C-alpha cells in the first residue's frame, strides 16, 4: 500500500496519549475483511505463527518492509484488525476518506506528528493492534535501521511487541510495478513470539528508549533470521 513508519517521538508532550477520538475499531475490522479478500484473491499468502499474537490487549506488530503490499497483507492475514501508521502522502483523493474509514492513521514522517502519536496511543490504550514498519520506509526489509518511534509507543503504552516477517516475491518483481510481487505468487507471513520492549522499570527517559530500541532490534533481527530458515526464503 504505502511506505510507513512511526513518527519521531521527540517533543511528544505528556498529554500525547489523550486522544480526542479513537480511530475506528469497526473500520479496522472492515479493513481486515477487505484485506482478506484482496490478498487471498491476488496472491497466495502462507501464514505461520498467527497464534502467537495475543488475542486481547494492546499489541504492536513490528513488520519488515520490502513490498508495497506489506500493509494490506498484514491487514488480511493478522488474526486481529490492525491500525497502521501510513505516510500522509497516501491520503490523497478518494484514498483519504477510505483509509480513514478503515481505521488507518495518517502520519507526517518529517516531524514529531503529535496527532499521529495521540491516535496511535489511543489505539493501544483501548486494547487495539497498532501496525508499524520500524524501518520507516520500504527497503531491504532486514530491520537494519530502526526509528525510535516503535520503542516510544511500546514503552509508553506497555503493549506487547510481535515481530512479523513478510517474505517472498522480492526476487521476482511484477511487470506492473517493482514494489509489488507477481500476482498469485506465494508470500510468507511469519509471526514471532510477543515480548516486552521495556526493562520493567517503567522509565521513559532517552536512555531507556535507546536501550529499548536496541532490545527491539535484536529481537526483530533474530526473528527475521529464524523466519528465513523456516521458510527457505
């Protein structure tokens, strides 16, 4: 769908989690049904480990990002409806009301987007699932470079983090667009074990967030390596 990523948490005030309106959970459920129809209709997803996603409570899905369909693919294969942070450039024309209607969150990646931070924290505060591409933009999809936003959301909300690896199709590009795997090709979606990003102290200092980012990167990188061994990708 789009390149996405967490906004910078720098400058987020103490009231960032007080949402003026919670993004629509009903809309996200509708988006999930749309994602199921599109993804299973156009590609051949193989979902592994979906049972590892906690069935209730706040969860952050941390997804590697190498395809243009990674967001919709997760919306259609995750066991719960997902609210993704999506770059503001995607909210144009008819896509704007559509994305808002299915509970997706607009984010300005160039600055500390307080509205996006507020909306994301509201999703988690109400026990929802937040989807983040922690690399910030589409690339190698290897978790080599992570933004601090994921650590901020995880530590601030106390939500569990579930690593997700989307694999396949990267070596055989579609003739229509290089960002999309060939139609009807198999795409593996591998969910990892949920973990807590914080150290249990509840600290939200810069040092604590930096340590959480390192902790997250280690877990995500290890999961990606395990997923590649499992799938042979």
